[in-house]
C-alpha cells in the first residue's frame, strides 16, 4: 500500500480537480507538488514543504517552475 496522504491527493486530482477551473500558477501544480513530496520525503518534511508551497500560492507571487 502506498502513502495514504499521497493517495488522498491523487483521489482529489482524479475526482474533484477536473471540475474546478485551473488556477494554479506553478508547475507542477500544488496538488502534484504535495503528492510528490509525500512520496519522497518523511511526513514532517513533506508536510512543511507542502504548507510552504500552498502559502506561496497567491496573486502576488509570480509562480513558475517550482519542483519538489
């Protein structure tokens, strides 16, 4: 069985995200960044990386390429 947080994010990407307008200013998207972080880092590190990324997602940040 895979990482439960990554599985939850993947479910969001598959069942909820397609019905929302595209709004992420980053590549990869914030949800993909969170999923990859939880697959590649220990929980505490992935959690803080995810929070940091989500806090950067606002109209005043230019966005762009931001790999996990």
